[in-house]
C-alpha cells in the first residue's frame, strides 16, 4: 500500500479561491480537533481540492456530486492507497461538508453532504493478528540491547511498556523527569517506590487534548538515568532525541516505528510496532498478573473499559479444551 504525496504549492495555487478560502476557514474554526487531526485534515483536503481542480474543472465544493466523489475514491484505490488512508480522506471531506451544512445553511440551503451511505467504503486491508510481547520476550529484547549498549532504545522500551503510553506521548518526555521525587507507598508491609512524569498531552479533542501524568517504576527511572549519563550534556530538553542537521533534536514518531521494524522485530523474530507495547502491557497485567480491568483502564487512559478490553489478547485454546474434557 502507498500514500499519496502532499499537494505541491504550484498545484495548490491552481485551486479555485472559494475552495481555498473554505479550507482555511474550516480549519481555523475546528477548535474541537487536535493539532495532529487538523494537520491531517489539511493535507487530505488539499489533495482533494487539487484533484477537483484537475478532474472536475475546479468546481466549488458546493457543486460536487456524489458520483464525482465516488470517482475520487476509486482514483485513490487505483493509486494503491490503503483502505485506512482512503477513509481518512473521506472523513476530512465529509467533515468539511458538515461544516458547510451547519454554518452556511442560510447562504446555501440546498447543499447536502455528497458523501452518503450508498457510496461504499473500500474493503479493509488484511489486518495483522495482535501478538503481544510476553515478559520473556521483552526481557530478551532488553538483554540483547544491553549487550549492544543501546541505552536510548532500552529507556524508550521500559518507559513505554511501564506506562502503556502511545508513541506521541513517549516523545514528549522531558529529561528533567529524572529529577522527580519518588512517591513512597506501603504494600504488604514493604515500601513501594514509583515516579510520576510532568504533565503530558495525550490523545483527545481540542488543542490541549487530555493531559495526564504517567506513573513508572524505579527500574525505568534507572534506565532513563543510564541513557542520560551516556548521552552527556546538550541543550535539548527532551528525553528521546536524534541527530539531525548537525543538532540534537526531539525524536519524531516515525523514528520509533523505524526502531521497531529495523531493530526490535529482528531481535524477537516477528513483526513489531510501537503500539504493540501498549497492547503487551495490558495483556501482561491482565493475563499474567490478574489485574482488574478498571486498573488497566486507568493505566491506558480510556473512557470506557470496553475499549480497554480490546487491548487484552487472550488465548482461547483453554476454553476450547473444555469442550472435550468431562
């Protein structure tokens, strides 16, 4: 599957003024959307309007017909775009249509969203089975990386698994977190130490989203300190960094993807990706440690335990065995 290139400035210059103005206004007034969603919507809508300019004689958004949108969707599929990419573009265009319907009803009373249920979504691509990491696999991963002295990758893995956070949240971690004072609690006549991060912007609507503090263990704190000790002094405030254009900068989310594909997957011998750590944490705590779903829900920051349940991968073989055992 491929992803379309962004619309070039020269292509965007050829889009009619009405569509350009409508896009700018729509994005400026979409304060309920996260910054990342606004960025994605802008990219997808620019691609859409360039296609309209080149294939529909630069029609205004108001004049597009359902069949013409269907042509665009078919064009995306023919270009090798994934079903998720096509659906993302569909969502952006449909949201813009909804905006026009609501806020421009007096000016354009006959306008209706031209994306309707009769225009079927493209079939979903094959979905990989969820195979969360076992504790043994994770420990093996850490052992190999320790032998290689890849301290940043170790710190990333331990922090991300420990907290169950997303890659966008991991990259926000500041190196000042190593100065956090421990929280001490007593459990079963022993003291338990853990730490909390600074406020981190998590997935959620609006420019602020949901702000959380992540809790992590003493072992993870040691891994973070080990990485900073190896890294040495520099002027970048973020924990996870990369060298780019002669400078040390905050990592991108795609670098975590690259680590998973090029390094972690080869060590464990199967497919790996950043979100696998989130699923692994939930599964390990539920299946291997028997933690309550409400604990996992709080860890992952879900509004509903139903969402959390989808992160827990159970082996149903034991249940099936019961069919053949008296």
